[in-house]
């Protein structure tokens, strides 16, 4: 079965962030993984475009009630009718996720990845500091290739919280 790598990110992003997301999508496809995303605009669309142009499969987990809401690069649209609650479905469906940039929806997906034990890689995304000043284990990638390499390693390690230290080493 193919590895499922999610790309999390904002619906409205800068051109620079879109370029990064597109490179991540392309690298995911080249790695032979399936790209999962929210299926709409911004980071999601850029990553989907990169994966599709590289011959990859893109699954869009949509918030609304119509497949037509998906961006044109989505291969398989999943209609949830769940609005933001679809973030749980997206994160739970992935072996690892990569957060790029982000607004509050991305922050919620990051929190879900931590809560559900899904390995998470950060690429120019939120910096987290909990109230009790504990270290938050959010590995940071240098670039798109590094993000996908780390995500693939994490996915192959099995992706539970207990194994996070294993795939980071």
C-alpha cells in the first residue's frame, strides 16, 4: 500500500509559500506516495498541482457538499460536508503530515497530528510553545526535499508518538 503524506496549509498564501508547497507536492509524487490535502486553494492547491504534474495521486478531503469544490489538480475528491471538522479525517488518513505556512485551520491540524500521534514535519510554519515551557517536538525541514524525506522516514517508522524519537535520529 502506498504511503499517505498530508500537506497542511493555509487557503490564502503568498507566492513564495505556494512555490514551496508545489515543490513539496512534486517531491511526494516522486517518492511514490499519495498526497492528501484539504483539496481547495492556497497551499493545498499548490501542493496538489506539484504532485499532479509529477504524475502523482492527490486526494482532497473537502469541507463542503460537492466534488466541484475541489481544485482542478485533485484526483480523488472526498466530500465530507463537515466544514473544519474534516481536519480530523484528513490528519487521521495520513501516515505523516507536512505543515507549510498556515493560519488557524493549519494550527488545528497541527494540534490534531500531535493529539492523534501522526508524525508531523514543519516547513516555515507555526512555532509552538505550551504554557509550561515544555519543548514541542515539531521537526523542522530545511526545504521541500528535506520535508518529504523526513515525512517518508516517519511514515515508514510507523508513526506513533513513541516512535517519534526513532525517526528523528
